[in-house]
């Protein structure tokens, strides 16, 4: 109830005031979306069902309705798109859980009392800056770094990573399993995981700081161990933010510049100027991401604990 009657007059309740405050915070985004994004989105949706032709003389483009031809080409004709999407989904399933576990672990460490804690927190936030589009472009397009990487690869006589050698030894001894293979793949991608965990660490850290210390004090009085406190207090209290971080991590992964689906869309749109085909790929990719996020939210939201 947003309104309550007092002396034949209606007044806002606390819930109503909070709702108005929330809408005011959302108002700039809503105005910006309607002014700058709504009509371009409708235009891109038209491109999905059209053949876009650029007229250099009249300095514009014209769309001819073609029905489902672009979507058929994306889903049934193109030999790369479906494979790229499937492979990226597999990589996402591998990396996102590791990002969540790593960021929660680091947030627990940073929430402890120790000297120079602010400096350490700033260091762990650096991946957010370093993983920006500009820095990734400098890293991938830097000829010096690329040549150094080639020299390292040529000088590596083993031609494999340390984890690969260890994995081969365990396989030979019969000790390796699918779970160990997953762990080895995570270790080999620890750089990417650390670079993608900055925002998640901050979100988890803010959630940990909202837990009342009295809950831990009462648990300690009752004889609970640190391990029990984590699973009975800390984990349930931060579970809503786990859902937030999973949704953020999934979206962030699918929008990475080294994503092969995004690269294929950019090449088709900018270099080949196949606007209808590229837009169709973008919309199919968008719907696939929405479905994945919906499934993840449906499965995880059942286990989320909300403290009131």
C-alpha cells in the first residue's frame, strides 16, 4: 500500500516514498533510453527482416522486406555462428562459476582487519580498469607484446603448460577425472578470471559489510565454528548478491571483446557491410543470452535467502 488515509486525506506511506525515490533514480535512464535507444532498437529489428542497401549518391540506406531470410541464413546456412555460440556458452559455464567463487573468496579476505587494507582493495579493483576496452585493445594490438609472446612460445621446449604436464602425469597414474580436468582448465585461465572479478569483489564486499556483527557474536557464544558461521550466516546473507553477480558475470562474458560471436558480428557489420545479416545474428545472440539468464535466475532464485 503506497497511500494511507488520515483524517479524510491520503498520505504516502514509507513504502510509497521509497517507490517514488526509486523511480526518480530510474528517471534519467528511462529518459535516455527513450531518447537515444528506443528508436534505434526498432530500426535494428526492421533490419532483421530486410535487405539493407546503402546508396552513396543519396547518402542513406534503404531496406527491402525479405521476411525470414536473414534468420534462416543465421540459423541454418552460416557454418560458424551456431558453433561459435555453442562454444562460447560452454566457456561461460566454465568461467562464470570460477569468477563467483574467486570473487567471494577475495571479498572474504578483504573484509578482514589488517594493515593497508584500503591499498589492497584498490589493487584488486585494478582489473576493472585494466579489463576496459581500451586496455584490451592495447594488449591485443601491441606488436611488442605479441612478439614477446611468440619468443616465449618458441623458447618453451615443453610446448605445454605446467598444469598440462601435471594432468598428463595424473592421467598416466589413473588419478585424473573430469573434475580434475575442470580444475586444470580453471587454473590455466586464472588470469582471465582475475581480470573479470573486480566488480564482483566489490559487490560481495559491500554485502559482507551489511551483515550485523551481532549475528556472528551470538553464533560464537553458541559454540559455532568459523566454518559453520560461513555456511549458516555469511553464505545465506550474501546469496542475493550471488544472483546479482551471476547475472552480471554472464552478461559481461557475452559482451567481451575477445568473444568470437561478437567478433563475427562486428566483421559482418563493419567490414562486409551486411547489415541485415549482422543484425539478425545480434538479435539471435541477444535472445540466447536472455534465455540463459532466465534459466540461471529461475534455478538460483529458489535458493536465495532474503533477510528482513
